[in-house]
């Protein structure tokens, strides 16, 4: 049987955000192929899967045959990992993105969607931020050189089902549920705009509209929340016997000499390139989102 042509290929589609974006594309009627290093535990019956490395130009080129839309969620996504592995960050994030970009340009892809971060506005983010800045520049240059239209998504603080151990909200919820305590290093006054991954995935499909071609789009929560308020909300949901320990110090640094790259109050420093925020008229309530993640953790960890 001849392999059907895929309308959309999602690189990194077995991961946290990528798998949800793949599902949102399928629900929107796209013929989806997931491309990842490992098999996806979330693959739907109406999706295809390719196991491969984005640095394998031959495999990437073959995957894009007949493709109209490409999403790139692949690479190192944790700031701490990137801090410890700067060369791997270049190879997996920058080199990998350039290989996918080149294949997309040669295949006549209509839209290249790149998952970036709000850290590109910042001096924070360490090598993770540097890699995303470099990738954005490559994406923009490929549009100028080859006419490959793009949309760059700058995500805020995401949470939801399928998140790994590095996801801070998942970590707080799991510790609260299993250990009946939450340990947080910082002041508690750090501000975040949390967004549920389902809302982010839906927005990642909405940006395929013509108006978002060759745009930088901010996808983040609607209301800033202090970390201490998040912890209080989790305590109220899980149980008032949960002990919350906010330990003084820099929330993300383990020594005075080490800057792990996270921001405290805002990721923004003055930058010449401006992104526009995509505001959704309906989105998942924070409390409902936390309950959803708690249910996943409970099913996986509690008899």
C-alpha cells in the first residue's frame, strides 16, 4: 500500500507540547505524522509515526514528502539540561532545526512553525535562550532566502497532562499528593503566566491562519500569578495538611556563582523584535487544569 501523504509533520511530536499539538491538528482535520526519537505513547489511531533523529537529513527529507505544514518541537527543552549541556544544545536545537528548515524549503512546505520561548526577550534562559534566538534567526533567514513562510511561537509557562519531571507544576502537584508537602526555593513572589497545554496546542493550530504568516506569536496565560498563590491553591485543592516550605534564596540558583537562567518577575528585556500575544476567548480555568493533572498523577502513583 502506498504511504499516504501527510499534511502536517510534527517533529518532537511524542513530547509534552508536541503530542498535544499533534492531537489538536488531527482534531482540526489534518493528516498528522509524528516524528520523534522514541515511540509516542500518545499516538492516535489516525496518526502516523516515524522514529528518527532530526539531525538525519535523509530521514527528515523523506518525512516531508508531500507535507504542507511542519512543526518543530524537537530538541532540548529544559533550561537546566541546556545549562549543563551547551554543545548538545547546539547540536539538537540549532543544528537539528537548520536541517528540518532546509528540508522544508526544498520540499515546498507552506508553513514552518517553530516552538520558541518568551525567554528570547530576556537575558535569562542561559544556553536554552541562546539556542532559541539562533533558531529564530535561521527561520527568518530561510524565509528571506527561500520564501519559506513561518510562524514562531513563543511559549510561556506550560502545564498539563503528559508533562515530565522537569515541569515545575507537575513537580509541585506530585510532591503535594504523594509526600503531603511542597518544597519551593525562592521568595514566593516570582510571577508567572501559566497556560494549560491544551490551550497552547489549540492556539498552535489557530496560528495557521494567513494573518499569522511570518509573525512571532506569544502564547501564554491571561493573568500573572505569584508562585506563593499557586502553592496556596494547590494546598487548598490537595488538602490543608500539605506543608508548604518556601525556602529563602534565589528560586533557581544553587550557588551565588551559578545562574541557571530562570527569571523572577519578568522574562522581558528590551529587544528590537516584537511578538504579538494571541489572546483566546475561552481557556481552561487554572483550578480545573490543576485537578486534571492531579488525576493523571493519582492514576500513575496511587493505588
